[in-house]
C-alpha cells in the first residue's frame, strides 16, 4: 500500500508503449520499498492499464497476473469480418468512423474481466487516463466513470481497434495527441513528476500498406513525444524526472512472457532516478 | 544595413494547397522591403520557399504555382486505391498510391536544374527519414530532389531517395520548422503555418488514414510551436491564414483567394515586424 506524501505532491505518468508499460510496476516496486507515496497517476494507451492498477492499489503480483490473462494474442485474434468488407465496398457495408481491423468484443470482455465495475471514484490514488477525440484531434482526459471503458478508449490503436465512445465522443488512442501526457499532471498542480515514456518501435520491414500506416504512426508519435516532453520540461514549474527504461531485447505487442524482464528494466531505470528523487523530496521536507 | 541589423528568417510550413498563402505574404514583404536573410520550407511550403529564395516577384510566384498544381497530379490514385481494397496492390516502403510521374514532371519544369547554391537567399528544406523517423535538413544539391522529398505525403506519394536515404514529407517530423530558423541564427522569424482540416465523416479507409495523420500533425504543429515560442531567443511572428472552407489539392482555381488570405494575415503582423526591425537599426 502506497503512502501519501504530506507536503510534496508526486505524480506518476505512464506513457504509451503497449506491453513495455509494465515497466511501471518495476518503478512502483522501488517507490514502495522506499516508502515514497504517489499522489496522482496518469496513463496513456498501454500505460493506462498500469496506471489504473496502481491507482486501484493492486499489489504488483496482482497486476502481473491480470496483465498476463488480459493482454494476450487472443485479443487480436478475431479479425473483424465487417472491416474486410468495409474496405472493399465502403458504401455497401457502411464504412464509418467505427472501423477497426479487429473485432473488439474480446478486448472489451477481458478489460471488463480485469477491472469490472471499478470506477474512478474507487481508486486509492486519483487517476487520469488520456485519449484523443477522433473528430477534433484534441486530447481528452478521462477522470470519471468506469475505469475499463477509459482504458479501452485510450487503447484504441488506430486502424487496429475501433474507437470507443465515452459520453457520445468517439475516442481513439491517447498517443495520437500526446504519447507521454505530463501536461495533465502539471495542470493538477503536481510538484514532482515521474514520467515513464517509451518510443514507438519502427517496422522491421514495410511490406504492406498497413505496415506503412503503422510506420507513419510511429514516426509521428515519436516526434510528438519528444516535442511535447521538451515543451513541458521547459514550461512547467514542477520537476519532471524522465524514467526511460532501456530494452536490449526487441519487445513486440504481445510479448507478455517478457514482462518479468520488462519489470526488471523498469526497476533499474527507477533506481537510477532514485537518488535525485530522494534529494528533491528531502529538499521539500518530506523524505521516505 | 550593417552587421547590427537583426537577421530575419521566413518559415513556410506544410499545408498542401493552402501554402499558396505564401504568395500573399511575399507580396506584402516585398512591397514593404522587409529584408529576408534565410528561408525554411516544409512540404507544400517548400514549393514557395524555393521560389522566394530565388527572389522572384509575387506575380510570377502565382503563375508558377498554377502550373504546379495541375489536375492530373493524382494520376493512378483511383486505380491503386481500388487495388488496395481488393488486396491486389503490392505496397512497400517505396510505394505510393499516386504515380508520381506527373508531379515529377511539373516540379522539373519549374525547379529543373536549380541548385541550392544558385539561390539568392539561403534555403533549407525539411523532410523526414521514413525508416529512422528523424527530421532531415536539405540545403545543398538539387532543389528539385529536396522539394520532391519534402512533398511526399505519406501513403499518397512515393518517398524520394536523397543521398541513400528514403525521405518523406517533412510534416511528419516537423510541420512548422521554426527550430531550423533558430539554428540558422535568426533573430526575427516570420512563420507561416497551417492546420490540417478534419473530416466530420469517415466513409473510407483513406479518410481514416487522412484523419489519423491530420491528428498527429496538428498536435505536432501545436507542440512544436509552443516549445519554440517558449524556448527561442528570437522573436516569432506566427502568420496563420484563416480559410472559411476545407481546401483540397484540387482547389487550384482558389489560389488567388488563398493568396489573398495570406496577404491579410501578413498585414496584421506587419506593424509588429516593422517596429522590431526599426528598433534594431
């Protein structure tokens, strides 16, 4: 169970990065060991999964178990038959913004299975999840309602999963507007932000139009990641500590068997930032 | 004159046919004798940046840009789109839905043998490395190659190889490259930028691709602008023309109106630019 700092407000921001976001659990291990409390958690895309589990106060082991059962290849196994027809005959099969190559019913069931009726009001630590409005391109911050639905919206990888409607808005992946949304924590008046971000991997080979699309998504979101981070780092009045785990192994979307390795790398990256974080906490009178 | 004068850079960002607003901007700057020391162009903006760097008149700029945006520029698009739907389209990192022969011919006619060293005002063109995702700056060699690379709208136009690198649209990494002007040592930056329009209905895969890329690029535009506006030591004057309606590549007959909007938007900033220039002389 996480402690709450009294004078210094600390936020954890977990950016998009699919299964690599499990590195946040390694970071949590370090914070728990050091009795450093977190006052706010923000998550985007894959990071939303872990942000939610941390905010709900799940022990690291529970989070690992739930991810292993939730994030499996099975969520993308069921291709949407309608999507195939929609591509060929958009008029006849009513192509619209709800298009997605994968039938999302399994993903929805898995998310519901993991988070059930838990709502933002049930969290131990305030939680915000970032998504993007498909029609005006703006970042949308979700902070109320059912957690699984917010995660689902934030996980709507373009082309792969259909957008998800929350309060009447068609929402897509948070990484399209800001892959590492530290801005949300800044707006909440946070003093120290631990920002865990990941670059989107590039295609090993571009062999189809869809792979070309994925490549463009990675290029744009990586450039967006760097620019946004540079901006917030300069503009903010709070301290931002980037925590960027380094993976020597290539990690694919469903490499859940690598989660222990990912968590280890998250822990290592957190250990590197720890002396500085402790100094900052000490400087403001609240140490572990 | 003299070395104490502040260095002025012109930046023209990506924006497809909207970049024709640069015609109006150039008209105002020329009429006012605003000295330009360097120019940066990205994507559609590079078309105008290169011609302005030759220091030609605004009327000629307008005439030339009409011959660029011809109606047959999208040759092959419909057929390839059809093939992409039934799965018969082969697509790899060198592909594009458009057969680029017409575009290459149009560009050759205007930029032909022009080299960066022939230009009156130093020019930098921004493109993106498709495989590495990085911004690439082009400022020597063939102007045609640089523009062709910077214009390679993802999916639509095939990438263009320059010095062994496969390059695409500069908008994918830096839609309004103010940073390049800063690196070139500008004190005053006149930056003309454009946001991409969104669709209210997504009725095809192409519409989804366009929407997804527009969202990325608009967010990238606003965050790069926010960052450099905060970080720079130079003065940045944004010129963002407003358009009543969404414009597509086929709206070539609207070039005069687009240029007019660019003129108005520039005039709004003119008193500020002049004041700053005067204070440094």
